[in-house]
């Protein structure tokens, strides 16, 4: 190379490309580290023998059979409002279908003679029946509405758990899934808290808090990953919310084999079917 100026220019260009390549490599490495960290969290869950959220949602769906499972519990000493029915039964069975709407509702009633049960039944039936009446009355609607309600009830260790699910789909709007749970101590006729259920299960409260935080954090990471890929229809979780603790959780019940479900059905407050499920067997 006879002209030193050209040589210097080539050296400078080479250095610039080297710097750019180094920055790009560092950026890619950082992204890979973030991805690996997310995969590590997911792998930890699987290594502990835990089911994925997809599997848990499928398992949850199978519970809604509109029946009561007493698990051998003797109810002969319980005073009932209706002596002809069990302590939980289908009080309303409404099915109507036409071009404007589809309504399929099985609304349960707690058949125990106390003020707590009466208050629950009035609130539950009023809420669901009013919505059904609203849908049925709106016969001129140009968007089809699908509204379903189903439930499941179980007795474990003197605890009656009732879980009610309602699903609402209006036209092209996002499907909304709402879940409400009620837990009663049949021995003293009082409402059972999540702490009570944890005590029945002989679980450690701090460990349950850790499990909740872990499951929700992984769901949060997955949502953020989808958001970074350009998906906008995701639910944004606030990890600092008090509801992600034993004391703040509001939806929980004991399942058919005494397993403890803690559920975060975000459709209770927003039009979404997104939920996080914590299962403690």
C-alpha cells in the first residue's frame, strides 16, 4: 500500500466495524441471558414435578360438573333450608338459545339453614339471574352473546368449598371468565379463610406465599416476552399487588381430593379469560 493515508482510512474503518460488531455481540448475549433466565425459571417448576398452567387450566375445567362431592361426609346433622335437597344443589337451570344469545346457566344454592348461606344465595342468584335477564331482554342486539354458568362443590375435613364460574362472550369482544369461591366450616357455621385452609392442609404460610410469588412471576415474564415480540393482547400483572399473598388472595377452594387451589381470575375485574392457578396437593 503506497499511500499511507489510504492505509490509515482502512484501519479506521476496520476499527469502527470491530466496535459495532462487539456492541452487537454484547446485545445478543444479553438477550440470550434474559431468555435463558426465563427458561431456567420454567425448568425449575417442571423439575419440582409441578404442572404447567395449561395443564392446570385443563384440570380446573374438568371440575365444573355442577355436582356436590361429599367425600363420605355425613350431613344428617345439618339443618337445611330445603329438606328434599343436599347441602348444595342446582337451584336454577336455565337454557335458552336463539340467533341473538345462548344462555346456559346452572346456579347453585347452599342449602344450610343459617344467615351466611341465605346472604350468599341471595347475592349469587341476584347477580347471575340479573345478567341473564339483561341478555334475554336485549333481543334487538346485533352481536351474539354467549353466557354460561357452572359450578362444583366439595367437602373436605369439615370444609365445604363451592366454586362458581361464569363465562361471557359478547360479539367480537374478548371472552370474560369470572370465578367466585365460598368456603364454610360446617362444624361452627363460619366462613373459612385461606389461612384456615392452609391450616387444614398443614402447609407453611411462608412457603405458600413463595409459591404464589413464583408462579405469578413466571407468568409475568412470559407475558413480557410476548409483549416484546409485538403481542398487545396480554394481561399486565402488578407484582407488587397485595393480592399475591395469602392474606390478600380472594379466590381459593379445596378440590375433590383435598388439594388446595388458589386462583387469580383476572376476568373478575376486566374483560379477559387470563388466570393464574396455584395448586398445592
